[in-house]
C-alpha cells in the first residue's frame, strides 16, 4: 500500500483491507473496538505515507534539478 504513488490507490487499498478484515474483526468480543483501532492504524499509515512522499520526493526532485 505504501509503495503506490497514487493517493487515491492508497485510500482504495486501505478501504478494501477494512472491508475484507472488518467482518472478521467484528466477530470477536471486542469487534467494534478492534475495527475502529484497525481504521486508526490505516489512517496513520496513510498519513505517514503522505508525509514521506512530501519530504523525500521533493528532496529527490531537488537533487535531480
């Protein structure tokens, strides 16, 4: 998910993971809490991906120019 350069593709991949794993998480005793936690982890991953791209892609572009 982090390897894809398109933000839209990353968001779609995160949504797909949540849809695939969500029902499995809800079957346990703490299902809703686990699904919300998983959603927060996915949001954090996407945020880190955005920050990484902003920092390092701009640095690479500056070095090439």
